[in-house]
């Protein structure tokens, strides 16, 4: 059974940093396109960052480029999102996502709140 469990969210002041983690069980993270999404109240879920299967190519939403870094620990089946220079508009529930072919999986999300 596949399970993605996010952690590391919390309340932080504007300009601060957080590191989110996603622990993957039941899948080999290196074989999946792994992504972080976020959803703010009243808004649609949006893609924040992705890391490809195999060659670890990364991609970021324009709103987080230069501030967020996605990485993966294949040996321990972990996905990370390092978030620096946080802004109030980064406030959202952050979700881990894993996709391989027609198989997709979501975590339950972790809340990030950035105070001004």
C-alpha cells in the first residue's frame, strides 16, 4: 500500500525558512515524478516544484524560483522542500505527490502559515 506522509509545516514569520519532508512508503521514489503542490484557502491547488524520475531534473513555479529547493533522498524514500524567504502569500496546505505512468498518489498535506 502506497502512503505519502508530509511533515515539517508550521507557523513562521515573513522572511523565515522551513523544510518540508514527505516520507514515501510502498513506492520507490526514484522511479516517480515527485512534486510539491499547495492550496491556499479559496484557491485551486497549484504546482510548486517537481523533480523528475531518473535524472533529478527540477522545475519550479515562477512564484517560488530562487527561494524554494526540491530534493530527494532515494535511499530513505524521502522528498524535501526547502523554503527560504517565506512570504505571507506562501501560506497554504502543502501536498506531496508521486506520479508514474497512470499511477498517482497524494499525501494528506501539511499546513504552512507565514505571518507578516
